[in-house]
């Protein structure tokens, strides 16, 4: 298994969050959205300029800016 930052995932690629590498308000906000270690995520699509990224998490859709996705480490296989 390989660990990469969520921003580097390709469209239709799935993985499991292993770490959120930011503290403070942004880290709290990311965790409040359900993006915590052990959560499965799938990249559903990207905007034409690759920002933001659309995710499928726990049965719902979520979009993140690349600046937020840079702090989330994911294990992909």
C-alpha cells in the first residue's frame, strides 16, 4: 500500500485516510466534515482547473479545495 496526499489521487481512485496533518481551525474543520483516519474516500471528479476535488465519503458527496486536500494523507492500493 502506498501513502499519498489526497490532492494527488486520480479520478475514480479510492483510499483510506491515514492522517490529517494540520492542526488548529483548519484541522478541526476537516475532522468535523468526517475526514478522520480510517475513513474510506473516493475521488469522484475534479473541476476543469483541478480545483476543487469532489469526493464520496460515507455515502455523501463533498468538495475540498486543493489547499485543504494537501493536509490529508491517504493509503491507496
